[in-house]
């Protein structure tokens, strides 16, 4: 497509009206999706629908279902979004679902539980590991047989390998015990069982560290802050001060027990589908999948500059053996990362999306770094939209979740931008489903160039 035709295709949609905070007029997302899917001719000309992915009374159901809570993850997708979408598309049977920004595997697990087959990809190696373990229905009894040997080897070994850059974050006996358990787990020959125990060990790392549990990126608890700290901070510091080596063993065995129960629930789920996680090197904009091989793309790209996904998992990644170079590389490759260069910045501010370029220009006047970050984010979304069109079968659909962000004082409606971008890529914009994030929203306010994300907007597209 020529530049002129591309710009012509990117005329902005009418602005989505601001939603009232109480959102009393929201409909259950399930009902809206089913109605539009079954009767597309009855769709709204505005293409925007206020929906609720939660129950009518605002409840969210059991979050700790199957293996969803096998490991924590920053800014994890709300599980009811993929669940309600998959439930509402009743014509889908034995479908192939792709989540190319799979994170910790929420979409993959919901797809498997609904009887579909799923494919995931992510640039974060720990995310890929968590996702693969989360959807692998191992025999819990077989997995549990490894536990006594893990603990025995850890207690009898005397020479664990401890990274110097981890000592800052743990008491000496704590990091030594974590390293002993890790080295013992690596001696398990059964790869899937080994991965299960590595993920389980990783899941307790933050709870036995000096890192403040209320902040996703590691920030060390400090006695020097006590004079101005709240009661929660005081409790967290006292807990970190009192962690012993035996507490690490106790936390690990308790986490194993809980994850085995979760694994049993997955293994006993009727009519399960299958899932795979694609290897390192696969990206959302270049999946390598055959053309027309996917029925549904269901995903949520990282919010632009909103979360430090890789940095938040840095302690876990270091303990499991990732080196600093690979962690930095994953951080750079994460969509929306702040780890960018501003060399030749002004030559990198164009995206071939007129609507986006106007925003980027306004932001560049205030903060050139954030402008470059946004431009690179939009260019990647353009490549991703073309990849969606390529891998989707004719008639296949995509549901892509975004949040409306504030960047350097400018409101950026990523859902509206992506709808425009996708139309230019040859996809049909069916609807945008808007749901309010309850409570305080997704907190992204770390400095004056970011703000909170109050609403989730799901862009519904069709091939």
C-alpha cells in the first residue's frame, strides 16, 4: 500500500465518549459479544459498547482457579476477559487461539479450559516458562515424588552458586537456601517436572527478599524510611528482617503443595484443549505461523510505558540463571519499554498514521523520550496488525485489549488508534468493548509523564 493510500485509510474514528464513573448502563460482556456475533447486522454505528466483564453484582469469581495463581505476574490480564469472550463465541469448536503477548499465560489457560487449542509467545523468558508450566497437565503424583529428593540434596549440598548481584536483596542464609534449592531442582532429569519446580521456587523469591511487596519493580525495604513509613511498610520490613533459612524451605514446600492442588485441578478439567508456547526469538509481529492458521487472536499488548514487566521479575530471573545481558535484551524487546535510545530522535517520530503522528508531535515538544517511545510502540502495532491479518483464517477474529493512557500530559486512546491501524491493514473493526477498571485502576503514575489507566478497551476485529 502506498503512503498516500495508507494515510487516507487512517482517518480517525469519532472520539469515544467519556464514560460515567458509575457505568450504570453497562451490559454483561457475554451478552453484547454474543448478540453482535450472532446478529452482526444489528451492530451499533458507533461501534462502542459499555460492558462489564465482572458479574452483575461486581464480583469477579474465583481468581485462584486451576493454575492461574501458580506464579505472580505484573499487570496480569483479568481472567474474565478471555473467559467471557471464549464463552460467547459459541460457534468456535476445536479452534486455534493465539496470544502473541502471552505474559504468564492467562489466555492460554482459559483457552485450554474451554476446550480450544492455544499458542503463546512472549519475549520474556520467565513469562514463557510460567506459561508453559501453567498449561501443562502433569500427573501431580508423579511431580510430587521429586520433592523429597529436592529438599534432601539442598540440605546436604555445601557449595551453591550464588550471584553477587543477588546478595543485596536477601539475607545471607536466605539467598544461600534459595540457591541450594535451585541447584537441586536443576538435577531433575524430567524436563517438565523440573520446570514446575523452578516456577514454584521463583514464585516465593519476592516473599523472602528485602524487596517491598507493594511495588512491582524491586525496591529495597529500608529502616531509614521508618520515620515516615505507614504501618504496612513497618510490618513488611519486620517480616523481611525475621526471614530465616528454614522459612525458605517452609515457604517452598507450602508453595509446592498449593501448586500441586492447582495442577490437579487443571489435570482433572474435562474436555481440555492443548497449548504450546513458541520458543525464544518469536515475536507478536513475526510469529512464523502459517498464513490462515489461527481462528482467534486474543491478547493484550503491554501498555506503553505503563509497567516495567521485565524489571519487576528481575530477582526471579537472576536466581533462575538469566544473565544481565539477556534480561536487558528482553527489556528492550518488550513492547512499550522505556529502555530506548533517542539518537536521531526527530527522524523516528513518524508512523504513517496521521492520528498518531499528531499526538507524537505534541508529546515531543514536552518530552522527546516519551515521544520516541510512543512512535516505536505505534510502528510495532502496525506490524502486529498486518501479522494478525496474515495468520487469521478468513472470517477469523481478534480481540485486543488496551488502556487509554496519559503520556506527557496528552491522552492517548490506544484502542481507537489500533482500530484505525487495523482497518488500514485490511481487517474489519467490529466493535470496541469498554469496561471500567474498578478501584484505583492500573497505576502507572511514577513520574509526571504518565498517569493512571482507568478503563480497559477491547478492540474486536475480523479478517
